[in-house]
C-alpha cells in the first residue's frame, strides 16, 4: 500500500512539473509606428509568425531601460499565442534593441 501512495505522489509531481513548462517564441522586426507605450513592428519576412500577418502590436513597457524609436530593429519574445487581428496581437514577454 505504501508503495502505491509513493508511486501516485511521484506521478502527480511529474505531471505538475511538466504542465508548468512554459515555451516562448521570438521574432525580429522593425518598429514602424509608436503610440504611447506600444509599437507596431513590421515582422521580418523569414519569421514563422509572418504566416499569420506582417505587422504586430508590441508592448514596449516590457523594457523600460530603452527609449525606442521608429526605425529601430527589435527582437521580441512572446508566449506563442497570436491574436488574429490586424495588426496581430501578442502577449509580449520581452523586447530588446538589436543591430544587424
């Protein structure tokens, strides 16, 4: 009986740990418009998210250390969920300046 309880607890712990795994996605693009604390980013052509649309609304408050400007190249990390609207909507995890 004791072995069954330990086995069930072990299975429960494994299920909890594997369900907490969070996967993130990223893409590169260029800021083409800024309004308030958000920006419209033109997604680079070779990015997978581009299959859903060419522009995405990005939350710039995820990086308050940088003052973003139109024309900046950025790398955006998001949770993988894409809202099918125009421009696309995402849950921004991080945004950072990049140089090519």
